[in-house]
C-alpha cells in the first residue's frame, strides 16, 4: 500500500485501486472513477417538505466531482446507485446545476448502477448522457452494485450503507467520519453526497476500515475490534 495525493493505493481483487479522500475509488488501469450515493436533490426534497434547507449541496458536490476527474484524469465515472434522492428533488435548479457540470466534462463517459432511490426517483435527465444499468453490472473484472450482498460470483464495489466510523479516546472525545469498509470480496464506499449522513459500521471478520476527512485517508488499526455479523444486510 502506498500514499498518493492524500489517498491510499490498495491491492484488492488482483487489481490496484486508489482510495481517494474525496470518498471515491479510482482504478488507474481502466481510468475509471467510482462514487456511491450522491443523492442529488435531497436538499430540494427537504424544502418541498417545508424544511428550509439551502440548495448548495448539489453545486458543491458537482464541483468536487469535477476536481476529482481533473486530478485523476478519469475517462469514465460510475455512480454506484442513488444518483437522485427522490422524485420531489427533480427540480429545475438541480437539473441546471447537473447540466452545467456535464457541459464542463463533455468527454467523460457516465454510468449509473441503479439503486433503491433511483427506482423511485426515475433515471437521470437524458441531457446528462448517463447510461443506466440494473445491478450487478459486470463490465469490469469485478461487479458493480448498489446493495451489498453476502455472496457474489466476483468481488464487488457497492454503496447504499453510507458507512461511518468513530474513534474514541479515553477522555470521552471522539472523531466520527465517513469510511470505506474493505473485505476480501467487497468494498463498500462511503456516501459521496455531502448532505447524506453516516451509519455506524459494524466491521465483519477480516474487514479493514479506511476513514477519510476529505483530505487524507487513514486506515484504522483493527486492535480491539470485536468482529460481528456486518450490519450492511439491514435496510437503509
């Protein structure tokens, strides 16, 4: 494993992947970038419910994606489910933000592996040029999913859980941050969307946890963990 621009290179599934601090995975060999759970339009959904949340998250996330693509020189971007949060979030403001982002990256190939929110909100606007697929999508040497599964025919990347992890000191202070949950057969990515929340990870046997603060990736030592049945089997 080696450091790379704040990220960590990880040997996994016979391949070398870069775990990016921006909550993404980059595969240099295929020039492919993977993110999960952007939940575009979530703030707009809250506003329609009467909760006064400003719609800056979509714009900010688009900017971060643009910077990631520029830094990694990715030619393909794959969304591992839940691109849009809800049908109520399909506002004109969100649509224009996403179209403006797309126009700045016209050569980037885009794919979406549909997640549970996508099935309710509908596919992205056609102007975005995103090719949509049911899970699992088997375009690469490993599977691409939204929902983690207990067994699969190949190692896979997935999202859905919005994993987070907390480090606690004896004095009671704690640090809680998004994390990548890595096992021999799967990597569960943190939610890319800024306005998505976290769910505490329960590591399974053999899991590795990589926390990110948006600038660096840190592997959490496994000392003191109590391996249990992973909690990604439950619904979110």
